[in-house]
C-alpha cells in the first residue's frame, strides 16, 4: 500500500502540473500553428530527427543508472559529470560538423543555420542531470513538477512572441532553447550544488553498463519513432512532412504526456521497491486501467471529430493532415498502454527486454513506413494501423511475462474502457451526417459534447467499477 500511495501522490503532482501547462500552452500552440506555415514545422522536424538521434547519447544513460542504484556517493556524481561534459561537448561539435551534410541530404540549405543554433543545447544539458537525479531520488514530485510547468510556460511565451514578429521557424527554435535554459536554472535552484567533474572512470563499470544498455535501447527507440519523419521528409518533402508531423504530434501528444507522467513517477518508486513484486504487479495493473480510461476516449474522440477539428482549429491550409490524424489516433491508445511497461522492466534490472522489443519494432516498422510512402502520408499512417498491431502483440507478451502479469488480467482491466470508447466513436459518427450542412465550428461543438456525454453514460454502464476506483483514489489524495 505504501508504494501505491507514493505512486498516487506522484501522479497527482506530475499530472496536475502537466494539465495546467497544457491548458495554457495549447492555446498558444494552436495560435502559433495558424501564424506559421506547414513547411516551418517540416524544417523543425528535419532538425529534430538529427538532434534527437545525437541526444540519445547526451545522458549516456547515467541519469537512470544513478536513480536505479540503491546508494550513490559524491564521487559517483563527480565522475558522472566528467563523462557527461566530455560526451556533450563532443556531440555539440558533431552536430555542427553534420549540419551541411544534413542540409544536403534534405536539399534544404536553411537547415544548416538551424542546426548550428540548436546544437547549443548540448552545452547546457550536463547542468540538468545531477539536480534532476537528486529530486527524483528524493521523490520530490512537487518541486520537479513546478519546474516542468514553469519551463513549458516560458518556452511557449517566447515562441508566441517571436511568431507574432514574423520569425517563422526561428520562433520554434527560440522556444525550445528557452524551455531548456529555464528548466536547467530552476532545477539547480531546487537542488543546488553542481559537483566538480572527475575525469576518472574507475569504479564506474556497473553504472556505465546499465546506462549503456539503456542508451542502446533508446537509440533504437528513437530510430523507430523518428524513421517515419525521416522517410516522409526525404521522399515526400517538407510540406507533406509538415502535415504529417503535426498529425503525429497531435495524435501522440497524449501518449507522450501520459508516458512522461508515469515514467517520472514510476522509475524512482519501482527502483526503490524493486524486490516487492506483488506490489509492483498490483500497481502496474492499477495504472493500466487508468491509462485506458483516459487514452481511448481522448484519442478515439479526436479521430471521430478530426475533419472539423483540423479545419476549425488549424485552418484550411491543414486539410492534408485530416486522414493521417484520424488513422494515427486509432492506433495510439494501444501504444499508450505499452509505454509504461519498459519503465517497469528497466526498474527491475532487465533493460535487455526493452532492447529486444525496440529491435523488433525497427525491423517491422521501418520497411512498412517506406512502402507506405508510395501512397503519400496517408500510406505512412496506414502502415501504423496495419503493421504496428503485430509488433504490439509480441512486445506485450514479452514484457508481461517478465513482470508476471497475464494478458487476461490486462484485458479485464483495460477492456471496458476500449468498449466504452468504441461506443462513443459510434455515437459521434451517427450525429455527423445530420450536421453536414452546418458551419464547421458548430458541428465540432455538437460532436464534442455528444462524445463526452456518450462516454460518460456508457462508462457508468460498463465501467462503473473503474470510475468509482479512480474517484476514490483522487478523494484520498486530495488533502496531500
């Protein structure tokens, strides 16, 4: 019960901060999308493919390794800082060397200057690792959540300010760097005391071994998650990539947010309780139920209203994003369910399981994405719908077996939410036809209200136990 109480407290703080930041920043994000062109987002997506790949090596897995370790000394922190500075300065140099090659690969000269500026993030990143590790080891969810919230607000305001003055893609770049700089400053204010770098690797074998395994897995994971962006940008160009990247961003945002919330909370708690397997299994099943309760209606609801949502919110220049958004939103709830499980197996000291899972994902999905480009970005979206369920089946079976949870238990826990979301989707589809002649904004409002009411009604009929359980947990945590 102690672990579940810590988990609930952590989720409350992290989710609360994420909710507030999304309420504020999403309005800014939508407005900025209307100010910028799809090609601006395509350019940034091309940059982030390269920088994200290099970023897989930035932490060298030392952050999670220090969190997972039962005891750490000041010497461990100093040696970790030495490694981090060497690696990140090297990555900064490498990013600048690669800039002209990347610009030539995409036949887009503007990428060179963008990559030069964005490479500055590697000079800043080492300053965030140690204070972040300290906060996570102490389970300081409140302070860490407020840091993330304030950084998101600062970054969104910088982006908006520059977009209003016609900065184009540079407004997105400035927002990214401002978010990182503020986050680093706030983390060091909450957990002061940067250790002096130590350049010796003596005694770091276990830390580097654990971190290296995680880094290899993250590298493959990044290849899997960014392969579609790289392939679309190379084969179909920046305009199509702009449509696709925004569709993927909208469809995967709930996945990223939920995964971010759970991973921030779960890893340090599970690392601390890694020998209490019954409690871990109980906590995992509990969270899978809550994930299903939230992710399926949210994403299938977005799929059901996508034609009106894209035109009303983003504008008529974004119609090319409608079908990819619909298809991706149908797939992403299932991906959301799997996002938590690698954190569990890593915390149990089995990072090799996730490595094998991601390797399978790359082997199946990369050819599927390339084949899908024959039918444009719609074909790439359908590659997710047709090929990803195969990957999901084998990966889920492997992770659940390692944790000791049956597929039947997961289906029993999350299945009612899937049924309720499907019924909600059907209800929205039924009201769309009579609204065809109405203004898009009015139709969107009616469809959203219909979906909300339908999901609430069917949840009370078919998923009442889960709703009552979630309400009870929130009430118990309210005074904390």
